[in-house]
C-alpha cells in the first residue's frame, strides 16, 4: 500500500496552478519589477487564497 499517492496529486495541481498564475501575473506586468513581483505572487498565491476564504468565512 502506497502512502504517497495523494501528495503527488496535490503537487501536480499546485504545479499547474503555479504555471497558470505565473503566466497571468507576468502577462499583466507593465515593467520588469512588476514581472519580478509576479513571480513571487505566483509562488504564494495558495496562501493568499486560503487567507481570503477564511476571512470571508469568519467575519
């Protein structure tokens, strides 16, 4: 019985989300520094989404 299967699926979903966010943020950047900030935003977007959801739920 393998215990790592669910973890691998989550990594794939996160990876696809990261690529999509990276394309979105860099595509909307109007300068080099906004593009660099977009790379950082693409890495941390799941934390921002969870924060906003919890903010809405626990008002």
